[in-house]
């Protein structure tokens, strides 16, 4: 099993449905010293708990729109700080945040103050026709963020999470209509974000149609960063 020699601070970038959640789960299994946070999972947990933030978030999520940069950045930075991830020796990965240049700049500034800048950004490049096919079959376990696909990665017991046995749900924003809007939002925001990270020299891209093709490429990049 791989072990971390240097801290990894990774951002996974990719369209909705490109497999960020699936790749995250696989990376965490392979590199147990890495932890992760997903902005979408955090928001869905707030919605499930019925918090004021959750109520606000559900309006945006159900229409496929992005939350304000200030609001989401505050949520994530508080989370990073509570988990002591601002400590420059921690290894972690972000999924779904930052999504805009403004968010990236706010995060850069905060991490910079702690000498804990991102040191790897990987763009998952999956063809859109593959993504659209996947999304119809996607189910999630909200408390953990575990993702299942009825075709490629079905739960052992239909409709139940493998680990807890709790029910799986379909995301309310995985409908044809809302998903189209999310993809549009992604296309609108991704190019400036890619440019932002390309400038800092930490951007890599992995391409493929399946999780099994993408994953080894990702492991290679992460291992290189760890110095193995
Ligand atoms: P995801 O699970 O990453 O696809 O996120 C689901 C939804 O949560 C998005 O469509 C947005 O409405 C919201 N969201 C998640 N991350 C962000 C972010 N970084 N900035 C703004 N909105 C976000």
C-alpha cells in the first residue's frame, strides 16, 4: 500500500457526473492518510438536517445554480479549519470547491496564510455523452457521500448503502432538466478556473470514459506528488 511522504493538497476538477465522488472514494481507499471534503455533500447534509443554510442551499441546488462565492467559501474554510487542515502537514482533497476564480482566489489567500497552498489540481476529462448516460443511473448515500451506479457499481442490496444498510436516494438535481443547467454552469465557469491553476503550474488532466481508465492515471499523479 502507498504511503504519504509529503503532504498532498489536491483539488479534483470536473463536470458534474465526471466521477469526482467515485475517484475520491477510490483514492481514499488507496491512500488512507488522505481525507476529503465535497462541497456538494456538505450542502446535502445541511439540507437533510434542515439548517437555515440547508434551506437556502436547496433553492440553488434544485435549480442547478451555484451558491454565492462568499457563502460557499465561508462554509468550506470553516470546515477546513475545524478539521485542522490548515496545518501544512495534513493531506487532503477537495471535490466541488473551488468552482469559480473568485472562490479560488479566496481559498488561495486563506491557505497561503497557513503555508498550505494547493499543490495539485487534476481535471477529470470525461466525454459529455458518457456523463449523461451515467447520471440517470446514479444513486447516493447522503450521510457519507458514497455514490453508486446501477450499471457499473450497483449496491450489494438494491436501494441500500453497502456499509450502513441505510437507504440510497436519487439526487433531486440529477433530472434531465436540472442536470443540463449544471453542465452549462460548469462550461461557463471552468475555463477561467483552469487558466487560474495552469498559471500556478499545478494543473494536470486525466482523460477517459470509465473510472477504471481514469483511476490509475490519478494514482500516478498522486504518487508522484507524494514523492514515491
Ligand atoms: P455537486 O455535488 O458538486 O455537483 O454540487 C451540487 C450543487 O451544490 C451545485 O449544483 C451547486 O448548486 C452547489 N454547489 C456545490 N459546490 C459549490 C461551489 N463550490 N460553489 C457554488 N455552489 C456549489
